[in-house]
C-alpha cells in the first residue's frame, strides 16, 4: 500500500492527530518505536507567539533527531500572521510539514471567530490557507488542513471547506466527523467523511482525504476506509495509553494479523518507559504532574482497582511510579488481560454537546455554499494554550 503526504511516503495511511498536551516529542518517539514511517503531528502551537518569538511556544516545537517528517500543527486565523509564522519556521529549517487547525471547538476561540468558526467564512479560510501555502512553497514544505463537519447540523461546511482546501493546494485534508456543537459527544459520523471524499473526487481533486473520529482499534481503521472510501486515517484518543496501536494499524492496513491486546505487564513496562522519556524532556517535577493523566489512560480497561488508580493519579516522582507498578504486579500479575471491550473505553475528551459561540453576525450573509465576500480578521491575541480539536 503506498500513501504519501506531499513528498513523504508512509508505511501505512496513518497519521497521529495533533493533541495539545499529549503529542510532544517523547510521546511521538514512543509511538515511532512501535511504528516507524508514519506521520506524527506535534501538539498545536499558535501562529502569533511564533511570530513574536515567545520562548514557551518555541520550546514546544521540539523534534527528535531521527524524526522525519517533522510535523507541526499551527493555529491562527489572521492570514498575515499565519504567513509570517510559516515563513519563519520554514526559513529556520525547523519543520518538514505544517498542518493547519480549523477544527478547534473551544468556545473562547470560536466566540472570536477563530478555530472551527473560520470555515463558516470561506473567504477567510481561503486567505489563511493561501498565505500559509505560499509561505511554505519555496521551501517545499507541504501544508495540510484539519477541520470538523461544520458548526451544527444546520450549518455543515465540510464540502465547501474541502473544496477551498483543494483549490488552494493543500497536500491533504483531515476531517473529524463531528460538528462543533457535538464537541466529543455521540459517535463520529463517518458518512460525512464519505461525502467529502466523493465531493472532492467529483470535482476532479485527487488530494488524500483522511478520516478522523472514533478509531479505537486497528480494525476500526480498516472499516472506516472501506465504508467511506477515504484514503487514510487520523488517530487521536485511540492511542492514549496505547502507543502500540500504530504498529497494529500498519499490520491491519497491510492485511496482516493484528496482535491481541497487550497484557498488563507489557502495558506497565511501556508506561514506565514513557514516564522516563517525559522526565528527560520536561524535568521530573513537571513531567510527573503531566504524566498523571497518562496513567489513567494506560490503566483503562485493566482490572487494577480504584486504589491503584488513585495512587497513580497522585504520583510525584518516577520512583513512586515504579513502586506502584511493583505493587500492582505483585497483586494481580503481569498476565492480567484487558476486560472485554476495554480498548473502546472513551478517554481523553468525552464532553459535549455544547452551545456554539460565535461573534455577533458571524453567519450573516453566509450560507454553507456561498463564497462569501468580505471578511474580518478575528483576534487571536487572547488565545493561550488550549486543547484545539
Ligand atoms: C487531549 C486532546 C487534545 C486535542 N488537541 C487538538 C489540537 O491541538 N489540534 C487539533 O486539531 N485537534 C486536537 N484534538 C482533537 C483530535 O486531534 C481529534 O480530532 C479528535 O480527538 C477526534 O479523533 P479521535 O476520535 O481519534 O480522538 C485533541 C483531542 C484531545 C483528546
């Protein structure tokens, strides 16, 4: 199976979804260990602080020495700032691939017309894309776009958004098959992925369409591609506490048998390795606080009991984590299996539905299909680090 994004050929049509607070360099290195040769996207950074030289933002743009392509997601809705950020990053040789975030559903973002509100203004969307793509082109850096189905069921924008992306020359599009209103609730509506693929094909576009939403196990990806005709999959929450999922996906998508779910002993080993890598990256104090959420994800579906979960969720040092792991292995043994259906326990975000917040008049004069005329540039200045998808 051959699949590429821009000039990068992948071992399988699989991309790690950018996840704020998760897909940093150690997490991606861990995933690559199970499955080299895929695209693993860094957590989102904002275009504005990239341009202003913010130290924290720049420290988030960190890649492994062996990482290729170095993929970064950028968030921004001011075309000029976006172009400047892309130029700076490409000119400094810091990235090989840029993904643009048009799917952030956070009310504090959409209320200002940013994130997932941008596709409701197709000409603003076009301007941001054009600016980013023209800044990246001289460096041969492909630009991709990630978006949702639309704002709510009466305001779906995915077909128009895909069309604008294709016209502006993105290397691929990825769609999370939920609306902003849905947030993370309910099921991802894969049929919308099929509609998008069909629409772009009808228009004569061959850009890859990647489906996103609710791939929890490797066979879900096979099913999504069969049902929708999409070219590949983007994996978010399914890999939380399960970084080996990427290896399983390569097997499944190449028609090979997939390994059974990992036993507890192997899971704990990977978990401790992950914590060690994060400590090296962030320092023990910061890393172990950040790692608490990961312990919950690694343990989801394993019958280790509430007391163990509670202890993991309060770990402050690597030594403490290792002590708890030793106690768990003593108590239940390394051969403990995941409970039936444990892989599909929802983790990461599960919230929604939510009321969609937009600037006053944001949809005036717009329809899903209109190529609306003028646009106002939203103010991104207030947006700090957030979970953007
Ligand atoms: C913790 C977390 C952080 C996320 N951060 C981002 C982000 O920064 N940018 C983005 O485009 N999507 C973000 N998302 C959304 C995911 O990329 C993905 O679209 C969504 O989780 C649906 O896919 P899934 O069902 O495979 O998880 C985030 C999701 C989670 C759970």
